[in-house]
C-alpha cells in the first residue's frame, strides 16, 4: 500500500529515525557538552548506519532545569549548542544526504524565565496575563494539578505541567467549572494556539521537516476519556499545516495511536508509560526478550494488533529501541540479547526509532547524580562512545557534563565497526535488509503466525506487493519446537537458522518464503 500525498509524507514509507540527544552526541569545542556543529560532523555516520531520518531533542535556549524541555525562547538555539544559523546548516546538510529532520516541539509549558511568563506574572493586565493557567487567588490551588505560588505580585497560583519550574500554557479546559478555567475557545486559549503555530512556522521556514511533540495530549486540561478536546485542537493544527506546510511530518508522545492519529499525527510511539504492551517486550520483571524465557508475547501482540487496526492505515506505530526517558535497551542484556531485540525492532511495521548509542549497546549507568533534571534518567544520557580514548571521541576534554562509562569494556563505534559480528554491524545489516524489501518497510502487512501465551518462539509475517517474509524469534536460552515448517530463503539469522523442526536457543531468522 503506497502512502503518498499531503496527509502522509511519502518518505515515511521507508523512514528509520535516529534520536540525537544534542548535549550528549558530539562536542566540537571542548566544553564537554555536545553541539550542532558536532552533530553535523556525524551525519555521515548516521546515514551509513542506515537511518534516513533524525529526531533532535530540544535545542532551544533554556535554563536546563529539565534538559531543555523547559524552553526560555522557542525561536533561539541555546548558545551552548550554537546558533540559529548552525541549525539551518544542520537541516541543509541532512537534506543533502537525503535525510529528514524532526525537532522536538514542547507546546505544553515553558521555563519560568520565558518572557511570556515574566509578563504573565505582572499584577497589571497585559497581553500575556492569560497565556498561562492561573487561579483567581493565591489561596486557591489547582485541585489535582500542582501549582506555583507566591512567586510574584500577581494574585493567583500558576498551574504547572510537570516540574515545578514548568508553568502550563493556557489552551483552555474541556469543562470549565471555575471562573479561572477558561474554555477552549476563549480568546486567550486561542491566542496560545496561534503562538505555537507561529513557532512551528519559524522552524519549518528554517528547514525542519516536522516535529516530535512532547506531552501532546496534555494541552487542554481535564479532557474526557479519549481526549476528544485535545484531538480537536490537533486537528486544527493539522488543518493549518495542510494549508501552509503540507510536507510537515508529525510524531506524538501520546501512546494511544487511535487518538493521536485521529488528531492528525502521522506517527505515535509505543512507550514506557500507559498501556503495558511496550514494557512487556523489554522492561518488565519477565520481559519476552530475555534469556530466562518467562515472557508472554500476547501481552504485546494482542494490544498491538488492535492499535494497528485502529490506525486504519492512516498512520504509523513506532517502537523505539529506548529514548532519553527510559533505561537503555542494553540494561541487563548482552550483545546477543540485543541482536535478537534488533531483529524484532527493525522488521516490524511503522518507523523504527533508534536512540543514539543503542546500536553499539551503550549501557545504562547506574548511580549517577541527577544532571539537568534527569534523575534516574541521567544514566541513559551519557556521552556517545565513538572511540577508546580520553573523552571517547565525544569531546577533547577529559570530562563531560555527564560522566562517561568507566567500564574497561565500554562499547565504542570504532571497535565495533571493525568486527563483522558486532552489534553495530548487525544493526547496519538489518537496516540494509529492511530498505531492500518492501514487505519489511513501514506499511508492509503484519500478521502474527504464532504468538501463544507464555510460549516461544514468536513468529510473524510481513507482506507487500506479492513478497512474503516471515520472522521467527526465540530469545529464550533453550531450543523450542517450530509449530509449522519454515521453508524458504534465509535472508538473515542470528545464531543457528531453524532446522529439523526446531529453533535453536537465542536465535532469530528472517525468511523469504517460497
């Protein structure tokens, strides 16, 4: 099924994303913090890996109380990363390589020192007084919502969206029951909406291809089950994009594809919060992808197939290797385990998202002190490990803003590039296979063939244009009988290929069926 036209950019049919955490990817000036010139210098690496699209975490000016998700200026690159001209150059260099770039949009809140909030705090009524959600009195809180109190001469408490230094922007309430809870069609709520559209225009005009939207279902407060008011808001933004920037691609941090795609997003993530389907694969007490072989693939397959049906072919469900908010995929896994994970991740429908460093098995670093609001997430944000030397090739400095992996066997790109059997080369081979077969791309049909409760292996089919590929996975450390013969050309395997009606322990196979 070919997906073209304004509503779904054609390039998404073969998109594979690489997530760049800008402060941790490549430092070009020796200050121990990554930057945009450093990112540009590594674009060829990302392309050679097999990724043709990039998601960049926030690079806006910020006090960095939440790693840049506390925005101080939506239209300015943080000086530590470079300049707006550097950002424009990054877009241009990515486009030269046939790559598309999504940047993070943070529409739900700002930093407390954003100029809008500074004006909003003033006692005198002004253009920005209602840009944020304020109660009518300093003595009134926000109910279940946390608030900022006593921070200015203005009488009232400001609702926050996450951390206490992130005041919530005002998009209105679905069911206002207090005078300070403005309706979604109030002038102030609509003005906030237009202000965010203006931010989107700025970056799209500079060269961005779209956005990953942070906390996308959080804008309109006290919405009903199913987020109907937030869906309508995003449909309005989709209509604006269709008129002015029909090429703009959008992926949401929402976690319910039926809702987000109805709102006009092209993609949604399966994530570590919300329904347990994603967690059952990699991050529960007994995940399916574990040597112990005690997982339950139905905890993933049953909701996933329902999610897939709910999209009605109008959008993609993305399964990330990990991201900046969760423990890395390599946590409690060795290289062989990770290879089996990647066979799954890179042969499933939707657009895969690879978090920087997962392709070499970078580890979650336990016990680090919180850096820039990371808390337990800090261990997943350590600098990229390019080569075995001081600074890991990330920086010329001996130190970085987050400590390096001090393990003697810390994985590096340089070492794995030389080893044909490495995790890095496995990922490259799998991505080359994905790009070469339409059945394995974003919109190839997906059908589970064997997915039984608490049993192994997991076998599924991908189909497109008469091509039929079957993927069989046995991440358990024991041989398992095949429920039916798998006869065809083995395109790729980890461990031993299936034979004699059995799947070997810790093995996977991608088979072009006869």
